[in-house]
C-alpha cells in the first residue's frame, strides 16, 4: 500500500448492514441518462470470515480454490 493512502481513520465494516439489506447502484452515462440496478440481500455476495482473508485476498483466489474442490466431487449419474 502506498504511503499516501491513509486509512487509519476508517471504520471497518462501515457498510456491512446496508450490504445485508440490499442496495441500489446508479450508473451515469455520457449522454446524461442514468440506469439504476437493485441488488437483493446476498445476491452474488459471499462474506469471508477475517481469518480467511490472508488466504483469499480477492475473488480470483476464491473462485480458483472452489473450482479445484468441485473437481474432487464425484458426479451423480441419473
């Protein structure tokens, strides 16, 4: 992290409750129009416990690990 990025006054988990309740994103387009998108609680969101963060620092590491585990699961034949 660069020295000019000072997060010492930040609050951990500041937006946690709002994320759990769902949220709305407004996209501003160059032509002046806007698009709104609603996200329901938990939709495509997985929260990691703090002890796992050193092992999974980003979405790519989580997805790679889950894909390797899926490969170990026997497929059902119907």
